[in-house]
C-alpha cells in the first residue's frame, strides 16, 4: 500500500473500525478496503464481510481485484477467504447458496467445537443489500464480527438507508470520491452518523500534483449556444419550475408529475443540438477524424425540444463516429454485466477506438488505458463530473500512460451580436451552472492558465463573477 492508503486504514482502525474514506477516484480505495479486512481478521477469529456496490459490473471488478491484491502482498497481509458468495440478480440461486454457507458458518464440525467456516466474504449490490431475504440471512450470522463495506456510498439514499444501513454491522467502511451528497444535507448527515464521520480525505489536486498517483491532464472547454427554439423551451420549463417552487414554499408536496420540468430542462441542456456540430469539429480539427482509447459520455434521454421518435444523442454520436470510420460500441444500463466487461476489454485490446457511454460508466469501473474523454452531456451534480474525470486519470502501466485529455462541450444561452449583449436571469443561470464544471476541471489541469482564460471570456459576456462562482453564488446572488 501507498502511504495515503495506510493512513486511511489506520485512521479507520482508530475510529473503532468505522468511517468514510473520501479519496479521489483512482486513489486506491479498493486496496485500502482489503487491508482493512485483513486488520479486522487479525483481531477476530470469525468475520463476515459484506461488500456492496451500486452496479453489477463493479462487483465483478472487486472480485478480480481481491485476487490481484492477494497475489501481490505477504501472506500476513491477505484477507482470509474461506468462503465467498455473490448475491445479486446475476446469480438467481444466491439465496439457496447463502443458506448452505450459513449452515457451515454457524455449525461446528462433528465432534468438535470448531466451526466449519470462520471467514466469509459476501459480494452484493446496493439493491440486494436492502432486500428482506438478504438482511434476514445477515441477521442469522452467529458469533462473528460483521463488516459492511459500501462502495460509492453516496448512492445510498435517505430512504434506502433505512433498509441497508443496519445496526447489525458493527464495523463499517464507506468509500467514495464524493462522500458529501449534493444538495442533500439530510442524506449526508445519515452517512456521517452511520459511518461515524470521515476518517480520511484525498482530493484530486494532491493525488495528481503531490502524490503522482493519477495522470496529469489537459482540459479543453468548448461553448455552444442553445438554439432559439431550445431557449424558448428552456424558458417555459423554468417558468414551470418556478411555479412548483412557489407552491412548495406554501407547504405543497410535489407529485411525480411536478418533477418533469426539472428533468426535462436537464435533458434539454444535455441534448443541445449544436453539441453534435461541435463534436464533428473537434474530431476533424483536433484528431484528424481519428480517435483511439477514448470515452465519449452522452445522454440517452430525449430532448423535450425534439420531435417524437427523434434519435437520441447517443444514437447521433454513434452515427457521427461511424461516418468517420471510427469504430465504437456503447455501454448502457441495459447491458448485462458480462457484455459491459467484454466491450471494455475490446477497447483495452485496441479492437475498438471509442466507447460511447451513459451513466453506468460513471463510477468505480477501471479503464486505465483510456487517454481521451469527450463530455457531450453531464448533469449539474458535481459527483458525476468528478467521477467521470476520475475514469480518465487512472494511470496505466500497460501503455505507460501518464497524461490524459478532456474535451468538454458546455452550453450557453444564444449570444447576440454586439459589444455588450444583455441576458435575463435564466439565460445567465444556464451558463453559470455549466461553468461550475469548467472551473473545477480547469483548476487542476496542466493547461490551467489557458482553460481559465476561456472561462473568463464567457463569464465576462454573461456578467458572472468567476472568483465567486459556486452553487451558493448561483442560488443566493444570481437572483
């Protein structure tokens, strides 16, 4: 382990074997967790370790990583695995297998007082973690220290925490690059309370510039305006949102239908028509219509300004790549775990030039060979763009990768001709929310000076204070 991993593990031990580890994506949280398991097992003869991940392909990655870890450390540092089981929808008979393991774990060998099995590791998904048939079996585990490890712990919602974050787990480890839940103080407080606070943090700047555990990168932001039609739809949706917010102040509880304008507005920005043209321009001017070892993040949600049955952005991007002879494949939430891993492996082996992806590749997955990222669509949640940047900055010994390149297409309101154009509040907020990502990425980029110069050109046009630009500034001062 690196020193920062040892420090995180030791802080967790001092915190009574509980805590949140908030390390930058690519900072080695998985290996830190394995060392935590090892230390717990040294103190307890019987342990049950439950490792929960938000997505099924991440479970498979954890299973591969524990083998990799055990092959590279001394025997005394290995997590003991006498039995292992995976409980999720990819393993339909997991409940019966779990019962057999429970029997062996809870039953002494014939004629002795020694249990048949003393250490088990249970891999599961966040969804399965809260199912009664899973929690019921966890509660049957006898005479053992139970450790719950939750990967990407920020995905545990306030509601789901009631079923997943049980008091039965007396040791607890939460892992996330972003342990603070965006615009959710209640959810953050639940995580802080359950895991007994944050025991160690490692931000992106330190990981890149001081420890050198992540790749340096250059950041290239581009700006495209919403079309006049898109801006009309944006204004209409903003009016609908304002009406809901006013009713909420008077005690109104929003319905599911009330959530549509919020979603639709984000889909509109993500799908902005001019992003397609800008992608073609980037491919032509920056890459000479050749691309290799790249991820392109898209959206598959429909734009509220488009005609019914219009192609999604994901479909349009695939066509742009195909027309240029760039080989690609897509990874979406609909794909089975095995297929996702197969597509990622094809990229690593050079059988594909590009993977076009939606949210399912945001978190946890290791694709260290990727050198180039193009962001066609991102939400306003900093967790998403921080996780996506982390996908690109992992170092690759296989290809001696030391540098990455991020191309980020941002949306503005239409900019009219003239030296001093005027914009209303909604138009200024469109770009302010997008520029938060730009500012965050620019601050730790190798080409920080040039990137910040670009953002200041836009903040100047829209009369946005670059130095003050935060979520609080947008909420409190841009009103």
